[in-house]
C-alpha cells in the first residue's frame, strides 16, 4: 500500500518538478525578452541613435 | 527572394561562374558569434588578393570558407563554378591552404610529409614533384630530416611546399609572412609573382607589403568588407577564364587509396614514436594485475571471472586508443590537413578504424597470452579468436565515430567512455559470453553470440559510414 | 539556437504549406515568427484527463487478486515507459530530419524530446523499482527489461552530456543528432542481447499474439492512462520546444542590440 503511494508521489512530484523547472525558465526568458524589447524601442526613439 | 530564385539567377549568369571565386552574401556564425556578415566577393583568375583588417575581422574565416574547412551559414559560394555546399570535395582538389599552424607530422621527414600529402591528393610523378617542391623552397638538403627538428621558418616553407605540391588553381595563405626569415620572405615573394598566373588570396597585417605584392586589397572589419583598393602599381592579372581546368563533371573523392595512405602514415608514425602501442600494452597488463588483487583470482575461478576480466581490460584500453587516434591529430592541427584533402570522409573514418583495430588487437593478443601464462586456463582457440576479432571491430566501429566527435569537446577523456560504454553493451555481453564458451565455462555454443556481434558490427559500420560526413564538417 | 536565430534575423521565407516542418512551425510560432504563448487549453485537457485516469485506476479498475493494491503502479509505469519510447522516437525523427535539412527546428524537436525522455525514463526506473520491491521483494533485479531500460537511460543521459559539452552551436546539434540515431538503433540490440543473457520479467500482456490476457476493465483503465500520458507528453514537448524558441528570440534581440552598438561606434 505505502509502496503504491510512494510510486504515485514519485510520478506526480517528478512531472510537477520538471514542469516547475521550465516554467521558471519561461518566466526568466520572457522577462529578459521584455527588457530587451524595451531597451530596443528606447534606443529607436532617442534622436542620438537615428543617425 | 527565395533560395530557389537566387539559385536560378546564379545559373543564368555564366560570367559570374567563370570567375575563380564568387561569393554572394556570405555569412558565417560560430554559435552566436557572427564571424562574417553578408560578404560579397568576386575574384578573377590570376588575381592576387590581400585580406587586411584587425584581428577578429573575419580574414581567417573567409579563408576557411574558401578552403571548404567551414561551410557558410548563409549565402552562396562558388569556387571555379563548384558549389561549396554540395561539391566541396571537388573544390578541395583545386585549393591549397597554408594556415596559421603548418599541418605537418613532426616525426616524419620533410619528404615523407610531402609524399603523404601527395598520396592523399593522388598526385602523379610523386617523387619528382616532391624533389622539385623541396628545391623550390630551399629545403632540398633537409629532405630526410624529421620535421620536428626544423626551425619555425623552415616549417613554414615546408608548409608552402606542401600547398604547392598539388598544383592548386587557388592558393590560400593565412598570414604567410609571420615567422619567416629573409630567405623565406624571398620564397614567398617569388610565389606571389604575377607571372606565375596563379590565383592567390592571402591575409596579412602588413599593409605596405600587401599593397606592393597584391593586385587588390580587401579590408575587413567586424565581418564586413570595409574597403577595397585595386593596387595602382600592380600589373594587371593575366587574362584567363578560370574554366580551363574545369572537368565536365566534378571528380569523385577517392576512397580506397587514401585509406592506404592514412594507415601507412599512422604505422610509420607509430614506428618512429613508439609511444601508443607500448603504453597501451603496459596499461592493459596493469589493469589485469589490479583486477587480480581486487578479486583474488585463483586458477579455479578463471573460467568464471576470466572472460569478463579480459574484456573490461580491453574496453579500457580501447577507450584510450580511440581517444588518441583523433585527439592527437586534433592537438597537432594535422586533422585540418586531412580535412583539406579531396578524399571521401569515410576514408578518414575507415583508416582510423583500421589503425585502432590493429593496435587494439595487438594489445589484446599480448594481454591474453600473459593472462594464459598467469592462470593456465584450458582454452578453445577458435571461439576466442572469433570473439576478439568481431568484438574489437564492433567496439572500434562505434568508438572511432564517438572519438571523432569527442576529440574537439571539453572533457573529452570523460565524454568518450560515457558515450561509448552504454552503446557498446551488446558487444560487451556477447563477447564475454563467447569468450566464456572458449574457456569452457558455458555449456552453450559460441556461434549465436558471435552472430550477434557480427550483426552489431554490420549495423554500426553502415550507420557510422553514413553519418561520418557530419562529424568532420564545420 | 544558431540557425533558427539565422532564420529569424534574416526573416528568411518560411516554407508555407503542408510539409512537416511548416506544420510544426504553425503549432509553435505566431504568423509573425515569434513564439506562441504557453497553451492553457492543452494544460486543462491534460489535467481533466489526469482526473479521469485517476478515477479509472482507483475506482473503476478492480483490485488485482495476487498483487493487491500495489499492482496499480502498473497503470502509470507502463504508460510512462510508452511515453519514454515515444520521446526517443521523436528524437530519432528530429535527428534524421536535422541532418538532412540542417534546419534548427528539427534539432529543437530532438533535443526537447530527449530531455523529456530522460525525465520519463527516470520515473519509469523509479516506479518500476518500487513495484519490484512489492512483488519481488527487491529494489532491483538484473532482469532483461530493467537492464535494457537502464542502458537506454544512460545512452540518453550521454546525449544530454554531449550537448552540454559541445555547446549551443550547430556542431553540437550535429553530434547530438548522430547519437540520437545511433542510440535509437542500439536500444533494441541491447534489449535482445540482455534478453538472451537472462530474463525474469513477465511476458508481454497487451501485445500478446493470442490476444490481451488482461481483464477488460483493467485494460480499459490502462488505455485511458495511456491516452492521458500521451497527451501529457505532447503538452510537455510543445512547452519544452517553446523554451528553445524563446531562447533563440532572446539571442536574436541581444545580437541586434550588440550590432546597433557596433554601428554607433562606427558612425
């Protein structure tokens, strides 16, 4: 009985942790992306860059 | 514009294809680093083009693209009408490159190095041409001296002789003026003489010298063409179409002859250096000894433990041998020389496979003999020989493929066994079982196991043969 | 990834139509070439199916007579193993297509599938080990299927190690593709050799030539979990591939920023 529960916990926890891991990555990447886009549009707006 | 449309335009422009080099919007990236960005370049036959620019400007990358050592990430490159992506083998037969490091084998003599290159390229009248080239660069008296004992400048001159040996239509020189003494420089200037009619592209940091000897200079910066000057003082290049040498169909890269050349070169190197085989044998005997201490093997245990003990020793020795076969060439820069030759990539694979198998089989023979001397087992020779031959071949088939991959990675010593051991589990199991029947430990027959190894050998030889092209390409 | 970056920055024409690559792009990318956001719909479908399969396993399916409740591990163990094989099959397909076309999206497919496959195989090994403890009384036996699964796990761990050792460039992708092909061909050979060597595992129950020996209700529960796990796999695969596309997007933007700085210096 307890073995069965252990097995299920392992499966759920395993998949859950894996999803959690890449959810974090997605969040970081999206944050990075937003920052890059913002700085790019800032540069495009400033007159100094538009030579 | 779609790639197909781009291709159609190129095909309807015979004039452009008649040039020695036609590059359209060439880009090269190494990972995320852009080394070359959308470079357009055309070079007519007989031109002597100097590439100028600061370090990291893309000079070497451009030369590597022209020599087919690297493939363009984007854009199109034709050398004498051959496409650098699809007909790289044909281009290699027309081009010679003198790189930063001369790709010479230290333990071979100057003449032997040239002969090896000549055999890879299928040069005819080899002895005469070797003598002529050595004379041309002033190394005739050093012909039989090991290359390792030559000075830096002499090695550079030998590298130039090596490049000229194949009578290239296009000669590429990457900073040829570094490390040359006055007489070496004289050889170089003679080479760059416009009267020779040879098309030459070279990189240099010496702007004045370049403007004196080149017919045109191209300045690169940040992977782009920053400036182009047709040198006023230079005589015009002799007219030619560049199509003159072009055969109707691109020649097929050779397969069998280069295998012979590679194997002969490896055996000669091993004969001169005597470092691989001896150290492998000593290593294997030590592993045997260590196992004996670890398991306290008695003669009675040998049928049970012996086969596994022997094969563990062999796969350890095998990993060292495979690693060495590529890492040594990689470290000395000689792999570049093999890659520049117009040979089928499979010839390099098969040559290396043969050499590794031969040396591993020799190590196995010695180790097995010593093992028999230690423990006195009763052995049936036939299953044992079958297991050694087939097992070693299968192990080397995969090992050579993976060694070529791991040779230019970080932590290759660890990576190779990590790649190789799981994939070669079937060989290990079957070879141990077949060897066990030879020791009389197993009642079953050896031939199902030998059949299993033979199928493994056939499958992975075929697969490695098919994918090896992708390993060596850059 | 280098080449997808290339495709993106130069806005190379993406091939329209029904080619497998184009279909994959439509699944992952918006019309403007940017990666799609993660899919809530798929997540919900997966979650609902998960609840359904839990119902099937614990309430619908009867308790097996000899093994008792621990036999229920079977309903997850087998679909996980099936998923893992499916993942490595996708790695094979992606690897072959990458070597043939040189297109980064195939490498992304192979890489993502291999990573998921390693995670799933780890779960298969752990659940199998727990199940083995209950019915054989030992965590591990060197039985054929266990052993070959372990070897398979090692092969694909080596695949991931190879990728990290070469780095994120097209050489790494090519080497990985070679191992993706060699490894997949090797797995059945490993299995055969280990089977010859020794075997202890129960005979196949579903794909038995004489017809399934599993009682109908248990088979139904297994089928439901199998479908659930397959859907879960595709959900994981899509999300994992989106990460690679996001990464490529970040690289492209970083490079553009660098390029702009360079041209400002020039001017």
